[in-house]
């Protein structure tokens, strides 16, 4: 008899449309100890390097983009409200990413939901929801500042 190589998936695994197995990891700043913060400052000192200020400065720059603290970088997100850090790709280094800047992705317009979901490490449905929210905001009339 031949061995039956059937993979048994849970109901959640069947429903999930995640392309990647490793999920994003969020680090709350409140949970970091003073020792962790000190170690971070020692490992990554603020050396005063010049980061691009506008899109024109970084458009022809090194790829993947090494500036992970840029709000357009796909590697991590920082919440303005709580200060928590979300590592979108905890199993990868920045140099291993195929795309690192959301502005590069938007320049190549017309991407599928699956492609964008894979780049952002979220589900296709979440990409669709974000798209609907963004289009709704664009449709709202601008308020005049008097």
C-alpha cells in the first residue's frame, strides 16, 4: 500500500487566505523595560544620518530601502497613539524583502489584492477593507478652512 500523504488543516487554517504562515508581531512600548530601551539605544545609536525628506530624494535610492523608520516602509509600523511597534515580517531581515517601500508599490499601479496582501502580510479581505475606507475618505467633500 502507498502511504497516504494527506495534510489535515484546521477550520481556521482553511478559512485563512494568508500567503505567509508567520504573522505580524506587535511590541508594546509599555512592556519594554528600561534595560531593553537602553540596549536598543546602544545597538542602534542616533548617528545623525540624513534620511530622505521627500519622495524625489529616495525614488532612485538603494532597494530594499534601509530606512525602516520611514512611515512608508513595509517592514514595520509605529502607532502614533500608543507608540507600539508592529513587525510585519518578524522572520525576515529588511534585505530579504522583495519590496520595502509602499510608494514603490503604488508607482507600479494596478496590483491585485493578493499581491498587496502578500507584500503587507495581511489577508486579501483586509486589503479590500482598507481600500474601501480610503476611497470613502476620498469621496468626502473637503471642508473649507476659513
